[in-house]
C-alpha cells in the first residue's frame, strides 16, 4: 500500500486515481502523519455512509446522482378572498 503526502497526491492525482481504479489502496499523510486512506468503493462496502452507498449505486448505473443544487419549488396555493398581502397591510395600520 503506497504512502503519499498531500503535496505529492495533489501533483500526481491522476496517477494515484489510476492506482485506486486498479484496486490499490493509498495512505495519505500530512507532514508525515497518516490522515486518510483512499481505496476503491467496493472494498469499503461493509462500513459505508449514505454518500458512498449512493456512489456505488450510481457506478452500477442503478441511479443518477444530481449534478447541482436541487431547488424545491412550491406551487402557489389558491386562497379565496382578498390577497394575503392586503390583509397583512391592514393589520399593520
């Protein structure tokens, strides 16, 4: 298992991602102290969070992950009578 510093990882990210795709796990260090392990998604199936589970499903083609921020747009609710804004202005007087 290769041990790589943050700077080296940043400079050669494509190389290390290729190793991970081939099944290799990589230990990341910051100033000589191990801070993370990068490994293929399949290896960590037993102890995954929901983000990782979604990534596995997306990799298998079962779902499509969102590409940006999702805006929930609520349709206006029709109300009988005068507009709510008029009622609020009347109450303020």
